[in-house]
């Protein structure tokens, strides 16, 4: 029968040599230095040879210890690699996604139940952030982004565009009542940015100048601006993707004014490694399907903005 030595002793030996001291090894393995010393001594006794020469300054390997360390170190590297492969295979039924918070809350989360019905064995993990996350070296399989689609080094696929149109609560303007453009712009106007440029640009596209006496609250975040409109505080230029459900439920109505197609769009971005995750590819296919269907349902827009031009600096980022 082949002679085996305790794994604890081998691990203590590998870490002590790599770390350079008993103290450092003890810190990495969460034991005391005396425990490391005892495990090394027992290992040498079982092997019947000295592996290390202990000096106050450092640990020095004997010739036998040098040969043994190379073999032990390689074996532990193989164990780490094998464990990593096993865990990755276990996580193949998990897809990790990063998406803007307002898009996640107002559109994506409300549709995830459909994905779970189609793929009950896949777990979806969504991280909401306005920061552009690293998809090549980070922890995410997929990223939903708003912009022009220019993200070098990634696979980038267009999901859908969007339009904006004035919307408000039926408490402010009765459903079915249509205002002239001038009357519409005299209403309290909610701004989705701290810079009052969104409504001014929309008015210019309509062939009008925005009155200097424009009224209405300003918000730095789209979710708050949309909720303010639902609560009757004024009109907001609602991106159709973000206000669709509120319009379907009757919480928001359109009092007039043409929709304007935005120049930017929603894109799906991912690194090549995501293709090796079947769960990520299943989510990708589902996302393309529902986005295509949603875009077909949007109202036709006669007017369009150019890519990179937006009615608001913060609406969709």
C-alpha cells in the first residue's frame, strides 16, 4: 500500500515556503505559528528526511526539500484549477447581469417572470449601477447599456431604441383631452436633470421656443421624475421604455405633442467568455426577443435626435 502523508502537513509546507516564514503561513492558514511548526516537524518525521533548515531570519530548503516543494506546489495548483473548473460548471445555470437602475426597476424586473417561466432552472443575478462595469475581467456575463454602441473589446448587440413624449397624471389633465403645444408648455414641467435643457430641446423640435417663465421641479434621477408625474406635479418627457407600464395602467396619459425618437439606444454588451455560459446565452436570446417585440409596439415618430444627442443628461444613462 502506498504511503500517504497528511494533507495538513503538505499544505503547511507549501504555504510556509511560498510565504517565506512560519508567521506568514500561520496568518494565511488562520492557525498559530507553533501549529505550523508542529505540522512541518511531523511531515519530516513521516518522510524520514529534513526538508527545511530553520534560521531566525528565514526558512531555507534542503536539496530534497526543493525537489519536494516543486512537486507539492504543482499538485496544489492542479487542485485549485480543478476546483475552479468544478465551480464554474456548477454556476453554468447562473447568469450575472449589470444594468442601469432605472431601466432595471421600470422595465426589466417587471418582465423577468416571463424568463423564469421559460427557464426555471436558471438563476438571474442583476446588479444595478450607473457605472460602466468591466465585462472583460469582472464578475458579470452581460451588460445592458444605453448609448451609441461604441464599447471596444466587447460584443455589442442593439436591443431597442426609445421615444420620448409628454406624459402626465390624469389628475392633472383629463384622459382624452389634447392641449395645443403652447398650452402644453405653459403647464408645470418636470425636468429629469438639474439642467433645464430637456424641454427646451423638445420644444425647439416642435418649432417653438420654451417660455422663459418655465415652471416645474427638477430631479437628477428618472425614477423620481416619473413618480412626480404620476403624483400630478407636472408633465414629464417620458421615455416610452420607462413609462410604458404606467401608461398601460392609466397612471400616466399623453396630453399632446409628438413623440421624438432618441438617437441612442439600449445595447447588450458582453465579452467572448460569456458565450461559454449557456445560461447567459439563453438570457441573451430571450432579451432580444422581448426587446424586439417592445420596439415594434412603440408609436411611430416623425422626428428623431442624432446619436449622442439627448433631451436629458441623466434620463437613461
